[in-house]
C-alpha cells in the first residue's frame, strides 16, 4: 500500500469504503505455471454509481515482489483512468500507447505461441534448519519435487515431499540424574492425480497416494481415491463466488509400525465421503465455509466430520469483525498404537494421541475513527 500510494497520487485513498467513489477488490488465484492470475474489480460508488469494470493480468512464477507490485500498479492505473477522465484531474494524466520497436509486428502477426514444454511445470526445493543450546538440539530437513500440467480442460500432477527431523533433550530426573531423550520423526508422501473438466459445472478426478509417517504409526499406506465434483456457480466465477460439492470414494492398504488398538499390523479399508466448500468475495468482505464427512464402509462407526468457517467483514469504514472457527468430530483413529505413548513422546509430539474432537477459534473486532484520508507515506523508524 505504501508503494501504491506513492505511485498513484492523483486520487485520495480513503479508509472508509462507503465514502469512496471507487472501490477496488483485488483477488488472485494460482495458475498452472506456478504464478498468479490477478483480477481487479472496480466498483463505482457515489458519483460513479452503477459503473463497474474488471481487469485481469498474470504475474509469472519467476517474477520478484518488485515486478509483481509494478504490474499491480500498472493495472490499477489502467482501471482508474476511465473514472479520472471524467474529473478535473484528467488534464494531469499522461498516456503513452507506443510499443517498443519490434513488438508491434509480433502483436499483429496473428500467430499462436507454442509452448515447448506443453504446459508442464517442474519444481524442486530443499530446506533445513539446525538449532542447539546447552540442553537441546534439533535438526530438520525437507525436500519437495513436483511436475504439473494445468489447462482449462485438465489438471495432471506428480508430487513428492519428504522430511526428517531429530531432537535431543537433556533433563534431570527426580533423583537429580541427567537423562537424555532422542526423538526422531520422518515421513514421505507421493501422489499422482488427474482432474478433468466435464462442463462449466461438473468435473471428475482421481488420486493415487503412497505415504509413510512415524508420527501417525504409518509404516506404509497405499491409497486410491476417485470422485466427482459439482460447482453450483460456473467455474469461471470462482474468483468471486464458488460453491462446490464433491463425492469421493477411496480404497487403502495400511501397514502399521506398531500393533494398533484393534490388534492390527496391516489392513485394507474402503471408504467414501462428501466435501462441500463455499467461498464468497464481495466488497463487504469474505465468507468461507467448508464441511467434510468421511467414513469407512467396513465399519460405519469409524467416521470423521469436520467444518471450518471464516467470516471477515468490514461493516463500515472504521468497524471490522472477523471470526474463524474450526471443529472436528474424530471417530476414525484406527492407526493408534496399542502400546500408547510415553510422557516424553507426548511432550515432543512424537506420537499421535487419541482424541474424540478438535476445536479452535479466533475472533477479533476493531474500530477506527478520525480522519478518513490515508494518502501519506512516512517510513521513518518503521
């Protein structure tokens, strides 16, 4: 915002949305190439009531933050120009519509650009951290590798990630003796998926997944999921509103590190579930709600029901309210080891623990009053 206010000073920036003549809502979504598609919706208010315009631009995956903000300001200027043209400050606008030498021929050639990679995008990353003091030492290493191809008709992906961590603790027991405890965790996850468009409302897909997690007593798990999704709104409106309902069936083969509470070292399971998600982005704020249900067909009493809700609303220029709530009813922890967990494993989160539910919430209310103008930038002693 500091950069925007510095680069665009022909207009006043207001803290009260309802007092502004133009309200701009900026939304972005991931693109297949790893970048973001930005959508800028310009809502005219007061003297520009009932006018509306929408602009799009792509921020490439390799762009820096500097390049990203330059693009954003460029399209903000483009979107604001038609409104400013009807004000007295129009005389101060300078417009250049001259392409660099050679670009005009390219723009008018009518040729379609061919992608030598056929829209495939490959990513790889590695990271790690090491920390240590007199009584504690921790190290963690992570790696990721993926190959994705995304078009309007199909999404194809191959993804792998793994991590390995180790923690050493030294402490005194009740007798004053120095004890040492070492905690090791490792996991990996590989998935391959295809999602295919059927029409503007329907799509189908499948995913193959292989994973391991010492935290979840998972020696190896092989899982195949397939499902169909319906979007009540056309997918092209997903920037501003989306309401999807998906049915997914799955089959999995679990091999456990330790014998489970149900005397299992390995088992095959069949399950299915429903996933519903609602997202609304409007001038007054954002509403998000999701709910998931899954149960095992082998035994219907093993199920999981979860819901997440987000409400972020600006009631007026100075009054805002936000609420986030997440809740889960857990009845499917079939992988828990029969031996349980030691106090050290509990404190270091080395093992997953039994729990019938999970709940968290965050809420906030803020109110600001005084000057509505917000034009000035002063970065001293930030």
